[in-house]
């Protein structure tokens, strides 16, 4: 069993829809990261969480430490949100363990 | 402020050769981490350097090595290249080794023929 599981693997949405991507992990962590990767490879760090909830623009990330679960929400989705979203956990320091990623496609 | 710079962007090598990849972190960042991304295995942690010392290491063979210089720039070396080493190699920098957001470079795409 992978240490970090993401769902769904693929997601297609219509522009304007509310999107949720889930991440479950099986190890104790010091922090959880949500990353965005566009075609071509560049990775952008969206959030780093160790508890509670964070919001940035149309993106919201939550984490439940007891349940070892995090969600990334995108409100009012837009085609430019199309990308791969990756959940990563840090057991300690900057050593990250990654989920397989969720491929999101938002259609106009 | 300049971002994380990785060179070269693309590289083609043959089996048995060795390769050195370079990563210049954001100014003031002292931690540099290296990752390998392949279609089969996804993203995997290679190692982290902080203040010229390797702080953490992933599960990769000894053919993969790295170092960090006093200006925080880091290099990664892979010796005796194998076909399976074909991958996107990413580095990321952060100010320190604690729970801090990481800033990623655009990666070096290595192809082994």
C-alpha cells in the first residue's frame, strides 16, 4: 500500500464547477504539501499545511491530522486550472513522499 | 527575485556515461532537495543538502550522489547511467530544513539512449 493515496486519478469538470481532490496518508507527518504541475514539468507549491485550513484565491486546502486526510478544493474552476495536482507529505524536514497525482481537465 | 535555476534543461546521454546536473537556489535559500520523476514511479525524493551537508537521502543506489557548495548551489551526479535513469530531475530550494514551502526549478530532462 502506498504511503500517500490520491483520488480521483483523473477528473474532468466543466468551467465553473466546484472541484475536490482528496489525499490520504498512512504515516505520521510534520506537514502536507499540495503542488501543481503543468505540462512541461514546472511544479508550483500551492499550500503547505500542518493543521486546519488555508485559502488562496479560489483554492482551499484542509487537513485532518487525526484522520490522516487532506482535501484540495477549487471553487469556480477555470480551464487554466487544468494541471496535475500532487499531494506530498513530509515525515520530517524536507524529505517528501508524493502521491501519484490527480490529472484535472477543466472544459470551457 | 530570481527563481530556482536548473541547467541544462535537456540532456541526452548513452548507457555507461556519467552526468552532472546543476541547481542554483533562490538567493538566501540554504536547503536544496533533488527529486526524480518518471512515468512509472512518479516523483521520488533523492536527497537534501543544507549548509553543504547531506541531511536526508532517499532509496536510490550509490550511483546517485550530490553536493552543495558554500554559495548553496548544488550539483547532482549520476554515474554509470542506465536506461531506467531517463527521467525529469527536479530540484527545489527552501530557506531551511523545517516545514517550509519548497520552490521548484523547471527541471532537467535526461534521456538515456
